[in-house]
């Protein structure tokens, strides 16, 4: 596939409607090649559903605009069965086998945990948390990533996820998150409020 990826706003109103590879890379502070690789894989994934390359490209731009590693996580979640996409992701080094992933996580950050989010036994997303914070101590959970792969009631599912975190980590007294632009209302509905200029916080029992 050519790396000169042409983006046409084929599905009007998407989050990546005006995005370019350069603007997405700048937004997420990653290289343009990383974004190009994700878009290339995304086109292969979405083309199976749309059968229209322009539409597939537009959908891929929408997803990667929100999450720079969207298709890496989608493939690793087991929700992608398009063999061409999986093969290309491996060729580009975008995904690793499960053993390599586990070893990488353990080496890079032993305090980070990724939990699946399921609805009616179907995985709809995942949440990655750090079980301690360098400034706020060991009794603080930090939400690092919270992507959804399926359309769900975000507020209802989000509240259930937060409640489950309190149950899974009974020794922790607070949960913090650095909200992305446009997500403040979502976090407030889950019980978070402003801690400082950087973080929102939710406290146990509040």
C-alpha cells in the first residue's frame, strides 16, 4: 500500500474530518510514521466492512484522530479477524505476540494494569490504570487510557467500571485522570471533579 494516503471526508461529521497525518501526529506527540502505519492498517480493517476505500480511509482517520494506537489495541483485543490487516500490522511491527506483550508490560511498567470492559460477555473496551502515583502515593489509582471499541452507553458503563475499580482495589482512596479535550462533562458525570490544573479526582465514598 502506498504511504501517500489521501483523506477524503467521505462520512460527513466524523472526528477526523479535517485531520491530516501531520496534525494527528502533532496532537498525540508521536511520529508521522506511527500514524501512517495505524491508518494503513485501519484501512485494511474498515475496508472489509465498507467495501469503499474512501469510506474506509475516513473511518480510520476518525478512530486514529481520537486514539493514536487505536488499531494496535483493536487487534490485540481479538476483535479484528481481517487476516490482511493482522499480517500487515505484524510486518510493520505495530503488534506483538501475546508473550512479547506481557514481557514488555512487565519490564516497562510493573505497576500498570489493563482490564477488559465487557457487556453481556462481549468485550467493548478496556481501561489501563497505574496502581500508584509518584506524587500522590500508593493509595491513588491513575486512569491512563479508557478506550471503547463498541457503541455503548458510555455513562452507564463508565459508572460501572469506576465502581468495579473501588471493589478491585479496596486499599485505594482516590482515582485520578488527566482528561482529554472535550471529555470534562463525561468525567464529571462519573463523579470526578477538578483536583488541579492537570487532574480530575474521584474519592472513595463520594
